[in-house]
């Protein structure tokens, strides 16, 4: 076992121009773990309600995801519903019922505590910090956040990310966190806040990885059809972190290959692109590691000069 | 001599968050030719008024641009003024005075007629077509267009591009021309209209090159500061076409190296990025081929994995 993922497991109602689902397995932790599971042994820390379906638990278990940290609490599972605009570049949240997630206190099973890789999905920054402190031997720790924590829990968030190796964030949130409109300068400011690696996700336009001494950029994969972008950013996170965990990447030894970080960005992009091809987590029912490596090779073909 | 560029030479009044200029040399033909001149011998076909300044003519001549086809007509030079939004992603046209450009009839000097490379800047499609017919021995012909011709002169535009090898177009115009929102499908539809190569420019997000059998994508160069994006798309065109002309690229022989097209996209991106670093064409007063090749190498470093 190697990568621990903390975050939300949810049910989503999603409507896109291609159709709708009334109740589909979702949540950041779900997407991250499913995506990472193609690269490394992955375990989750999350909470669901007593309505959580056996088949959804089975989907995770079938990908060998460790569920010792999946707490089942009294009440309903986190529920989110949203509708996408015609061009898919906007989405409107119709409903957010936190349910059992409102009281989520991540509980690390003893066998998770010594694990080397940790990804802190988008939850309350103080909770992220608490988990990170419990896993103080981890040698590669990163996470995600969102506009709400940046604006309303800024101090807690800054205290949390101070001890992260990497931050994954989208472009508008990077600008908001750094209070700087230029993405390059925003990234440099974020590097002053703790992480030595910042990955900025730009949706269909790809991603960039910033470190003090290096920049890496990749365009987005051009999909025939985007069925449902829900979870694409989380799948990016799972591909990025999962790949590095699978390579036993150690950011702290000072002797790593920076190209591994670049390849991790490509695997992140690959996983984000697959996620969009079907509704919710459906693509993961059939996706194989071979599909993933083929798309990785496509990225190379499409970008080499 | 090898590349002929047809289009507008203008004076622009530009305001961006970084400052303003009341009367700066501009026009698509100007930017394209200045950019292409770093790669190949370039000559222009355009019209200016009797107010055209000697120093502006000298700027072009100093880059060895052939001016035999630069007609001087009675009246004023085309004038455009615009103001950019705070984030530079939008611009508002304040004024467009076509002046002598309203009656522009491209006249090819005899020594241009047999040249092998032709770029048709964004002008009335029937005029583009007329020039292309006069240069029927050219072995690599392409051009640009804009939303106005796509919506109001669609038939003329379709008749013009039918005999082009390549079309350079921005993403929203590609969608409009193809009547298709998905960029990949839009490009395939445009390939049905004549050109065997379509390059879609995406501003700060980079560019994509489509052919029936190949796709190439590059992210945008991350600039410290965008001073003025005016002309960046035209400089892309100049870098793309100029590089290929300089390599004596021959799309019709059936035995070309597709990687040359990819490298041309990179040189286009490089030239577009330099253009934004100063107001108007100012960057071209100091830019060297060495600067260009260094940035080309940076692109390789920033995108290799």
C-alpha cells in the first residue's frame, strides 16, 4: 500500500448537453482514488451515509482501493447536483447537501499512518492539516483546494499548505490565492507559501507545472466529445499523484528526475481526459492501463517537434 | 525572393493596461512581413496613403522586405483604434477608417508573380482569390480571414480557400466557419473545404495544427507581461509561413517532413509571443534571430517529457 487519499465521497445528479444522471457515484476522493489506482496501491479516508450502495463500494474494491478508512455514518451521503452549460465551460450548482460530510473528521486507520504518499482532496483546510500532521513521515504530500477555502478560510489554508510538497489548483483559484493575475507570477508567489511544486490546471487548455527552476506546459487532450467534465480535475490529481507514488518518487531526497514530474503531468492529463468520456465514474468500469499508456504515447506524438 | 504577403498596412491607436500609443505602425501585412523576414526574403502587396511616414517605410526596408508592391495612393492610410480590457482577453474597436484601403486592389509587381510562397492576409476574399489566381505557380499558399468575411462573404470565402494549402484561423472563427462547436470536428470540416492543413490559433492557450492524418498541439508561451497583443496572430502567421518558405517547403511534392509543419507552429508561437512584449511593432526594432532560436529551444524545454 502506498498512497492515501482524503476527501469526499458523494452522490451526484448531473445534467450535461449529452444527458443526465439522477444519482451517480461521485466526490473528489472517489475520482482521485479510482484514477490513482491504475498506478499504485491506493487507500481512502472518507465518510458515507447508510444509503451508500454496495455496488459503489464494490466498484472501489474492484480497483483494489483500500477501504479501511471509509467510515459509514448514520445519515445520508453527501449529495451534489449541477447542470452544465451548452459549451460545458460553465456549470451551475443546483443543490449541495453536505449530510454526513458536514461532520467529517478524517480518521486514519493505524496501517495508513506510516504510508509515504498522501493526497489531501478539497476539504476544510484545518482537516487537511490534521491528517498531514498525523502522517508526518510521508515523503510526498500534496493537495487541492477551492475558491471557498481561499476566500473564507485563508489563514487555515495557508497553515495547511505550508507543509505540502505540491499544490494542484486551477487557474482562477491560483490567481485568487496569489492575488496576482499573471499566472507565472501567481505560481511563484504560491511557491513562497510552502509547496515546491505547483500544478495549475486549465481545463480543456491543459496544465502547467511550476518549480523555482523549471516550467512544464502541456496542452489539453482534444476529445471527440466531452460527455461530462465532472471529476476531470480530480482524475488529473489521481493520475499525477498515483504515477509518482507508483514510481516511488521522493521529492525530499534532492536527487530526483524532474522529468518524472513532467510525465506525471501527462498522466494527470490522460486521466482527466478519460474521465470526460462518460458520465461520472463510468469510464473507470472499462478503462485499462493499456488504454492509459496508449493515450500517453498519443500525447507524445501530438506534442513532439 | 520567396514569400509574398498581401494585406493591410495601417496606423493604429492602441490602449492597453500598460499604456497607449496614438499612432503606431500596424496592419496585418506589416506584422506578417516583419515576422516572416527573420526566416526568408519577404515582399509585400499593400496600399498606404500619402501620410505614410518615411521612418515606417524604412523600418520595413531595414528588414529587407520587398516594397515594390507597396502602393502609395492619394488619401490617408487605413486607421484603426482599439482599447483592451484589464485582462487583455477582450478588445473594443473604437474606430475603423478604411481610407485608401477601401479601394485596395492588390497589384502584383511582375517579379512577384512567379514566387513560390504566398500568404493572403485578412482582406476581402475575392481579392485573396484574385491574387492566388495570378500566382498559380506558387507551391505553398495560405491565408487568414475573420468573422466578418465568414458571416457576410461566405461564398466568396469558400471559393477563395478552395485553392489554399493551409488556413490559419482562430478558434472562434474556426467554429463559425465550420458551423461546429467541437474544435476537432470543426478542423475536419474545414479540411473538406480545400486546405490540407488547418492551424487553429488559441491566443494565450497556444495553437493546434490539423491534417487528415495528424494533429499537433502546443501550449502558449508564458509571458512575464503582455504589453500589447495587437498583431500577435499575424506574427504567428509570419513565423509559420516564413519558416516554411525559408526551408523551401513544398507541400505538393508528397514527400515532405510533417515535423517541419510542427516546427513552423512553434516558430509561429515564438513570433506571436515576442510581438506581445512591446507596443505595436516595436519589438521588431531589436529582435534578433538568435533571440528567436533561443525561445524555440525554451519551447522544447518547457514541453518535453
